[in-house]
């Protein structure tokens, strides 16, 4: 049985959170583009927030583009924040 390296699960979780952050950036930008123009690429996946959540939340009424850009901003903070917390190799 192999032993896990110390910190290996932390690095794996960091990658998962970065992946979720990148996905949120794509969803937010794609939703903003879809709201302003038609977005034909991967519409069911990338425009899910814009098509399923935004119309059902009264607080987003009139602020659809800002809601989508806020999702993109949260994703960017997640992705960049996890990158900043990555341990640097000692040279």
C-alpha cells in the first residue's frame, strides 16, 4: 500500500477549486455574452446560470449582465486565490 505524500490532498483540492473557478469565469462571461447577443457554443452548460437562475431571482431583474459578471468575478477570485496560495518551490 502506497502512502500519500504530505500535502498531496491539499494540492489536489487546490486544483479542484481552481477548476471550479475557471468554470465559473466561463459561465459568467458566457452568460453575459448570451444576455447581450446569442451565444451558440455549449449553451446548455455555459449559459446555465443565465438561463435557469437569473430569471427566477427577483433581485437580478434589470441587472442580469451584472449578475453574470459577478459570477465571473467570483470564479476569477477562486482561481487566482488558489494560485496565489500555491507553495513555491525552493530554488
